[in-house]
C-alpha cells in the first residue's frame, strides 16, 4: 500500500520550521536566518520513499498582520491549514509560549484534522521542553507529540515515523526525483535575500524584496544572472549598497557561492538595487514582486 499526504508546518517566526524541512529533504530548500519572518511564502518540499510520498509545506511564522505583506503571509498560513491532511505545530523547548504561539494554537484548535505537537530545540532545555510537551498535551487537542532538534536531527526520525503512520493510502503526486514545485529563479532570489538578512541590520531585511530578472547561459561553463534587490526608501538603498559598494559586494559574493552550489556551475551574479516606494503596503507592487 502506497501512502501519501500534504503536511503543513505551522508555528511562530524563528521556531525552526524551515530548518526541519531542510533536514527532512537532506538539502537546503528554504532559506534560514536568525531574524524573524524570513519565510514569506509557502514552499513545498517533497519527500518520496518506497512506500510513501510526503508533501511538506513550510509556512511563514504566525503573527498579527501589520501591513499588506504580513496579510499575504498570513493568507499563506490560512490556506495551508485548510488544505493539508496533517499539521505539525512547532514550539521552542527553551522558551515559554508567547502571544504568537497562542495565536497559532487558537487557529489550529479549530481544525478537524490530526495535529502533532513538535517541541523543537530540545537540546537547549530538555526539562523545560518535556514539561511543555506534557502541559500542552493535557491542555489542548493534539493527537500526538514528539521532542526534536531540527538542527542536529535528534528525534526527527521518530517524527517522520509518526507522520507516515498518519498518512492514508494515496497516489504519488509528483515524480520521485522532484523535491519542490518552485523554479530555479525563485531559489536564486531567495538565496540573495538570505544574504541581505545575514549582512544588514535593523529594518533593512524586512524592507527588501528580490526578483531574478534574467538567467542566461553565456557558455557551457558560465551562467549570467541579473537580480534586482528592491527597497522602500532611498536611504535604505544607500545603506544596502554601503560605502564604495562594499556591503552590496559582500552580499553578492556570499550569494554567488550559494547560487553556484544550487546550480552546480559557475555563475556571474549581477545585483542591482532599486527603490519601490512602500512596496509592502502597495497591492500592485506586491503582485509585481510575486507576493500576491
């Protein structure tokens, strides 16, 4: 019997959802940073075994929307919760539940589908994590629970086994060598944005959107890539470029290495910074940037 199903990964920002997805797939699919709200749109990660196919959906962190971008991110979560067959609700072992955790719990408790409580970062505080696990299992309608460390893989096989046990008989939705439904240009833009998060501070990362404008084979050994980094204000453009272009060069160098790993070939990464005024609040701008 072949089993399959769609699995939604839900939780507050920075709880480890993307790290868990990357661990299950055995490669980096979703970008990761220490800053919250790194993930903006849902990403499918497809894991196929001999007797199963699991379609994981990584989602943005649950939060209260403050602008149209945040509203779009929340819509991605709502759609995922409504469509999947099984939900993973992730919390952190080393922190007490906050308002965003409670918001996620409130949302999930309205669903009539299996929910597995996943206590992540258990390696940072085993006792608090196990206490949280027991407390929440008594307090809410979770069908199962497991404590893990998505970063080092502890408990992830146990979680995978639990997920498979909840799957129903079903078809293989994607070819067995497919790991995502996203195209190459999407991941190039995400890798550039990841480096913006790593290199810049304060509000800059949250005001940045990246679009891969051109991918052209210049020779069998070299691919030319042009990517546009959009910010909301002229002052942000100056900060992002840096003195004598130093900061943008650092972002480009780091991103190029990641893109070359992705494409398995040499690339010339041409980065441009442009201003799109208040794009996070403009529905037309969001649509142009692929965020609507």
